[in-house]
């Protein structure tokens, strides 16, 4: 069954039938309906491979993220897909698992499958060679959430430093001074920007900006390690967590220690994933807007595909503090 058969069945030209299949807005509603009905009756299947050879486009985009178990990346992906859907493009998704060799393999395979571009959240340890290879291949690439260069390449991310300032300012307004930043996971640009933001905000208030402690990134191990917060000469009264996953693990560990979150101890997460509202007590968190970042990254990539020579664009999403139940005034009458 060919496109010419469809055109004859619908009593239109082959060119018109082709426009309908490619979802062109130039075709009227009645003509579109006739062609779609003909396709349905005849069982015609559009040969995407042949179309790709003609147009030198696959209408697919490769997306590589480092951790699919974190709900944050699911929200990022929904933003990417919603924007690419409107451009009649589909996503090929891969999980690098923070492994450079695996990231390299996934990108190479996607290139072999002819993707029109890439959106990559670089695995820890990535460097500017990632951008250089893509440029050598003439393959458009957008960095999302993390970057490997401050000057080169398109980038969509969040104001991590501003988010840290909002978190520290809020806890300070509740009387907290002994605030700890709880980190976990691999080191990358987003990690470094959050640490720097925490230190700057703490110094601005005259607090100890070296209160940084690393907990295991896995939920169960983070919970078990919660006691480490209090093995200090001056235990903290509040914690800002690297992300909501770490906050969830820490909250569980404090519960096991008999410490009430929101009353005895305050916690702020980072990213404000949907699960933050499902925790008990509900988690106060810094919203980075993963859906919006995904939409921005997809738009940047579409712009780059349409105009490969355009100047690089870097879009940094503003953050916002979402106040829930996990923070309360410092209890000065007792130590944690």
C-alpha cells in the first residue's frame, strides 16, 4: 500500500496526502478527515525510515540522565516530552547511572540511530570533551541541570545558589543558627553550586559555613547515618538537604532516633518533587521547576536544530521556597 493509493482513495493529490501525514497546518479539516479515513480503511503505514532518508531527519531526540530512580528526572522528562510532542518528535531515553563509560556508549548508540539532537544531564566527571565531540559530529546538544563549561554550549538549569540563600534565610528567620548542609552522591556542577550557595548564605548571616556533612545517597543508608548529625560538639537544629531524596532518608532516620521533624528539628529539601507533599510531616523544599527546565532544554535544542550557527544560550530558572510542615522555630531550651 502506497501513499498514492491513499491519495486516490481520498480523491486528493499525493502532495496533499503527504501534508496530512506530516501534520501540516496547510490542509483544511475536511480534506484532512478524508485522508485520515482513507489511511484507516486501507491500513496504510507511514514508512518513517524512508522519510528520514529523504529529509535527513529522524524526528527523534536522545535524552541521557544520570539517575532514573530519582523522581526529579521523571518531572524533567515530562517537560522535555511536552515540548517535543508539539514538534512531532519523540524521545529516546537512557540512564547513564553516573558512569562516564556508559554515558559515552549511550550517546554513541543514539548517534548511530540518527537522533536529531541530544539533551544530556552530564554524569559526574564529564568535561568539555562532551561538547567537543558533539560539535565534531555536528550533533546539537543541550546541557540540562549540570554543565561542563561556563562559556560553551546551550544550557538549561536552576539558580542553585539563590535557592540555598532562600533556605538559609528562612531558617534564620525561625531562629536557627546551627544549620547543616547534608549532601550525598557524586560531585558535579550542581553539587558545587549548591555548596557555594550554602557557604555564601551562611557567611552573610555570620553562621558557621563549614557545617557540611555527607550522608549516603541511598534512602536506607541515609536514615541509618542520621545519628552522625548529632555526633558534634554543637549539634545542628536544622538541616538543608542536597535534594528531596536525601531529605526523605534523613527524616526517616530522625524518626527512628525519636526526634520529631518540624518540632525538635527542621529540614528543608531541594527540588520540590511531588513526593515532598506526600511526606509526613510535609517537606518544606526549594522548588527548582524540573518540568519548566525540561521545557526550556527542549526549546533550546529545537532552536539549535533550526539554526546551528546561533549564539549559545544559557537559561537559569529561578527557584522558590515552598513552605510546608518540616520546619519550626528553634527550641533554645534543649539540645537536639
